[in-house]
C-alpha cells in the first residue's frame, strides 16, 4: 500500500461517485479495485469497488495528497477504519437520486465521524432529482448541530471535486494551526 503524509478518504454508498471523483481529480492513473457487481439489489452499476481505489493530487506548494476510495457496501466496513487512520479528512458522497439518500447521509456521516472529525459532504446525481437539492441534508445537519460543508457536485467534474478537497484542506489547516 502506498502511504503519504497527507491523505483524504472518499466514502459513501455504492454508486455515489467515489471512484469517479478520484479519477476526475487524480494526476496519476488511478489504482482501481473494481470488480463485477454481484449485488444488483443494492445498485445496478456493472462494476463496484471491492478494495481501495488510489489516486494522487499535487498541491501548488508541491505537497502530494493521496486520494483513497473506500468500498461502499457496509459488508466492507472493516476496511473503513484502516483507510481513515492518519487521514486529514473524508469526503462523504451521497447519491441524491436514491430514495434513501437522507438515510445514507446519516449512516455514512456518523460512521466516518467515528474515525475523523474533518468531513465534507458531496451530494451527487442531483441532475436526476433536482427537487429540494440540499435542503433535506442541511436540515439534518442543522438539527444534529453539525457544521460540515455540503456541496452539490458532479463527480465527473474536476472543479467540483477539487472544491470539496480544498474545503477539507482549509478545515484541516484551521483545526491543526
């Protein structure tokens, strides 16, 4: 496994866009652990991550950040805590097109909160269900007194993913300074 002083973890349910987000941002060829999806009840996509995806981005000051994608199925949850060790934070991606998207936010946010304090939330697939975009997620965060940033993103767009990563880095700099 490749280890860096700085790393960011991408978590969320299968199909939320973790692998795509890393591919959009990475400056190296992404090491992907996708395999044929055998859990079509969970999602109809052909491939799914079964291990760890890995990419890298180099900041303007030359610092290299490892981008680590987790498998989305909760049967792989034993991997999540290992990947989160030493990370500066996590990007939790939520698939807005899923009918249980708010439940996914609750589950993945609270799970990754056990491992890391620095989290940003990216809501993907907003084009498939543009109603109420971020309101339900912001309301839940407010109700639970969480102050994490929430972004509507397209995981295929580098600028969208970069905005989340920059936000995560800025939060880490404030927390650790």
